[in-house]
C-alpha cells in the first residue's frame, strides 16, 4: 500500500515540477529556490558584508552595515523588490544577511529593529513598505529580535529621494518623521533598517529623532550601498 502511495506522491511531484517549475529569478533556469545555485554563488562572491564606523556626534548612528554594493543584479533585484511588486524577493536579502557570522556576531546585542517608514500614501501606492518586509522576514528567521513599526512614523509626504540631488535629499528628509510610544526606545540599542543607503540623509534624520527620544545607540543596516 505505502509503496503505491509513495509512487503517487513521487508522480505528483514530477507533474508539479513540470507544471510549475521554479525558475531562477536572475537567469531563468530551473532550480529549487528563487535563485539557482549558480546565481546564488555569484551573489555570494559579490557580497561585501561591510561594517563601517560612523561618528554618532555627526550622523547620530554609530555603524552602517551593508551587504552589497548597489550594482548589477543586486540593483535589479532591489528595484524589482521595491517598485515592481516582487515582495517575495526579501527572502534572498534576509538569507544573505543571516548567513554572515561577522554581522551576526556584531548584531547579537541588538534586539529591536525599526524599519525606515514610508508615508501611508506611498505605502498605499506601492502596497507595502519594503523595509518593513525585510524586517519582518528577519524577525521570522531570528525570533529573539523584534520589529517595532509603530514608533517611528513618516508624517509628511515627500518626493521620492531617488529623484533628487544630494542637496535636495538632505532638505527633503528633514522634519518628516515623528516618534510615538517613545518609552519603548529609552536606553535601547536599535537596528535601523533600510533597503538602500545613498547619501545617508534618510537614516540620519531617522537616527536623529530616535536619539532625541532616548535611544542609546543605533546601527544602520541596509542591503546595499550606492
Ligand atoms: Zn540562476
């Protein structure tokens, strides 16, 4: 009996893999996951896993950790993730984030992740906040960490940073964030999570207001640095 059942399952899996073959997001070849092994290895080779120190007196955050330079396939993945409804791609980013021991060791004393918020109007247009998606996936994989998305809010609708010059970005990021439930960040070491770091003006403004409301220290984590 069981032999027949196994054969049926095996047959179904065969049919399923023919009907719905998982295709690699980058090269389109058939694989087991979102990325095939070859593309995965290529990305692994591109990974920088950088931990850069910053002056908290100037930038309000003490470190910036990022996984990749914002080029090539990483750029494509992040653009699709952010603008083309490919929310599930966050799985790739979190996998790379969690498999690096140096970063894991560095972050082990941090227990709160605050994703950089977007304005609710933008969230409605896009359907999701890309940073919150990455943070939530991270929390799911590493359960000691908790995501707080009701502390830092973006209360002013602004132009997308990606459309502005360096100087305009700094002005555009000013006075657009607010804090609520400030008691939750008092004396806390916080991971501030964003997808891409360009001039740093967004995370600097977020770190500033978190510090002003009692956070002890802040590490910025982004998937890529432009
Ligand atoms: Zn591939």
